[in-house]
C-alpha cells in the first residue's frame, strides 16, 4: 500500500516558460514545483465552479433552474441516465 499520496511528474517546457515560472514563483516565495501545483489547482477550481456572476445568471434563468430541479429529482429517483 502506497502511504505517500504525492506523485512526481516530469515535464518538458521551453526556456522562456521556465524563466517566467521562476520569476513568478520567486515573487511569491515558492518553489517552481509549488507554484505550478498552486496555479494548476486555481485553474481547475476556476473552470469547475461557477463564480458569483455566473451563479447569478444561472439562477435568474427560470427555465434552466426548473430543468436542473427536474434533473435532480429524476436522478434521486433513479430515472434517466448520467451522461
């Protein structure tokens, strides 16, 4: 059983990107590895979750909200299929 949940990943990047990462990492007093990890997590969070403005737009669309509620009810009762 692997107790260490971290993984090592190697990647090739050009020198210009490396230098940019280094500058930004140093500005935040982080290692390049930590900077890449943090930036990646922020990116994933940004694309996976709706921000306040997006939520406001979603909630103001009554038809969409009704379809979401119906989909939730269908899923909870086992109707339909997950796509």
